[in-house]
């Protein structure tokens, strides 16, 4: 039997039903572990001990009465870019270090309605800009698998807290790979839903045409539990998709026999680590042995995804982050001499280096004389990339490949090489440009570090992706591997 | 479009548009960083996109419209509670008009 903190949500729900322990005991167990283990990992920015225990007690009462929401008493954490009423929501930035969110994000309300207990807010790259969680005002996060490695980013705190057994599941956001890449680096399951499937209302904006929140969990089945609560139309998000939410938990148990899975040749280029190549191909063979039909497919515009992304995302970032002016909320510089001094110093002191760099690139790309050559050009390439996927999805149901070109790299290894850091997202970024759902699941290890497998699906086929992932997890145990914390 | 080398003047011009103070040794640092990022995105210009419509929404959806009705209530005090400085319902900033 696995340790309490290693159990899946499905196991915890059974145990809570059978009164093996209460939510107060479970929540206390996680809080004690956070207190003991997190100083070395730094996965939490804010821990909500008293509110979490009070909430857990309320959920225990509801459970005793026999009428309770589906996830009653399950302790989770939210990425600190997601607004939680009355609780600091920092986005990993000095700019919002003093920002107490005046309302809950829609997805927080939905998960609260489903009965979760919120343990706290997790660390992240500032405003979700980064692939290593080294860009946080609250310091870097360490990978629980090996302390000299990064957890990935930008949802690095979420992935690390889950891998270290400091919560049962977490939320993340993914603009260019920020759920999937840290999921791969930390050996967990991370789902980036279709653009618009989960409301962005109350999720602090980075690049609005790419941002999407999703679940990070121990298994595909657990991710289905969370997505069931998070997905759905929200009239407060004008890009929210107004389509019914299917029963994901029912969908995951289907067979994958006869499903067509395309292996994307461009994702197995020379930049890919050999151990990852071997592990991902072995995983493909496992799926084939379960009845899936494999074939090779091509996404010829893959190489243009990073260039297009690093125009579109900074452009939208420069526009979204214009709101931080030191006037209405957030950081304000001391003793401003003029309104211009107030704006400029508040922004210069409140934002970190990478954020300022992206604002600068984005402002340049949108400026007079360059807009056509950069922003418009990138949006045209975005359509070519999207068309590549449409063509491939005429032939196959899912696309398979690695999530990342390497396993978790060392802290500090890429901080001085911005472009090398950007290339981390080479297999994940095109998915955001096309608005598709994709999942990263553990599929092996290399020198003791987890390897992630990525599956990409058609718009709104989260259920199918979770089904393929769940089937793979029934036939493998990579998702059940845990880092050794000696506790 | 020829490759762009970001000069100190361009950094300062973009910093002004971005409402950021960038000075001293940072100017050269940003110039180097921006030049590298623009070199990375440069390969876009080799792609033939003639006749391709720009894509701004990944599902090609247009924004949802709602009925033109007031749905929000006045929550000024709540939202001003998190402001750096307010007075009588106004946000305070340094004097703009002498």
C-alpha cells in the first residue's frame, strides 16, 4: 500500500468514504510535510494552514451527512497566477507581492464547489514566463527528484509540490508548455486543455490567445477528476467555449483498440536526448500492443513554431502587462516625483528581468513600422501551423512524441542563455498556437530523472487523450514512481 | 526584412514606449538580448505566407457577445482597498497639472 501522501485522488476518495481517515487528518498530513520538506524545495509561495484545516473539517461534516460534492476533502494547491479571494496572488512577481485577490477565479469557484481543500499557492516563473522556475521573485524551485535540477516551468512549483507528495493534485497554466514541461521534468501527469475549455477569468493574463489552465495530477484518472470540475462555459470569459462537458471519468475507461496514433517525425530530430527517444518509442509500442495503430506523420512547419511564439506571446504580454502602473493595485515605487516617474519606476522595480525583456520585444514587434513584419507575419505562420495539425488529424486520432528534448537540466545551466531556454519548449509550443489539447505523462527515466511522453488530440478531445493516457498507465508504472525524499 | 541589430537608441525608444527605465550597463544588455531574440524569430521571414490570413484566435472563434445589460454592482470600496493610495473614492497620483 502506498503512503498516504502518494495516494491518487481515486484512492483517497475511497478511503475517505470508508473512514480510513478524515480530510482533517489528510490535510494535516500534507501541511506537516509541507512544513518539514518544502523549505528545501520551495514549491509553495503561500501555505493556508488554518483555512485548509477549517475547510477540511467542513468537508468531513458534509461527508458524514452523506451528501457531499464529488471531491469533498481532497487537498490541492493552486498555481499562484490563479486568483483566490482574500489570499495573496503574486504571479511570482514583486509587482503583485502585496496583491490580495478581491475575487476567486472561475476555476477556483468550480473546484471549491466540487469540495476541494486549498492547501496553498504554488511557486512559478514570474507571470508564467520561463521554463525552469528560476524567474520567480520568491526564489527558484528545486526538483524533488534531484536537488541540483530545475522542476521546469512555468508551473514548476505545482509540479514539484505534487512530485514531493505535498498535495494530492494542483492546477497549472500553459501558454507554451508550462503545464506539460514541468509535468515531464517531475514525473507527473499534466493536461493542457483546448483553448477556451477552462475559463481564463481570474487567471492573471500573460498571452491571452495562448493561455489555458489545466490539471496536474498523479494519474490521468486524477486529471479527469479535476478537469470534470474545471471545464465548462463561462460568460465572463469571452473566449470560453460553449459546448457541453462530457463525463471524462466514464470516457477514460474505453478501449484504445483501433485508435490511430501518429508519430510525428519532426519531434524526433537530432536535438532529442537518446534515452527519451528510446523511452517514447517503447511507450508507442506499448500502445500498439494494446490495439492502437501506429503510423508516421509530419508537421512540416514545426520549426517555425518557436519564432512565431516569441513574437505573439511577447506582443500580447506587452499589452496585458501595461495595466501594472502603480496606480490601482500592485507595487508602487517610493516617493514618485511625477506621474511618469510613478509609472516607470513602479514597473522597472516591480518586474523582473525576463518579464521586462519580453515586454520590450513585444512592444518592439507591435511598434509602427514593424507590426506587419513581425506580429502579422507570426499570426500568418500560426495559421500554417494550425493547418498542419488539421491535415494530420484527417489521418490519425492522436499525435505522439516526447514532451521535452532533455530531462530536467541543472539550476543555473541556462539562465544566461535566453534562447537556449526558449528552445526547451520546442515540442510543446505549436500546440498552444493551434489551441489544441495535449497531455504529458511519465514514460520512463534517464539517470534517475523522469521522461515525459506527449499526446496531442483534436480540439475538445480531452476525454480521448485521458483515455489513451489512462490505458498506458494501466500497462505501465512510471506514473507510480516517486522521488526518494527519505521521509 | 534584413536582420535587425538592436542599437542603444532603439532600446531607449522601446523602453520609453514600454514605460520602463533602462539605463547604464543595462542598455547594452537589453540590446544584446533583443538582438538574439530577433535573430531567433528572423527565420519567419523565409516562410512564404502570401495569401495566408492571420490567425488571432486558435479556434477561429469570434468573441462571445452578451446582452447589453448592467450585471456588475458597484464595488469601489472593495477594489480600492488594494490600491496603493486613495482618497474619497479617487486614486491618488502625483500632481499632473501644475
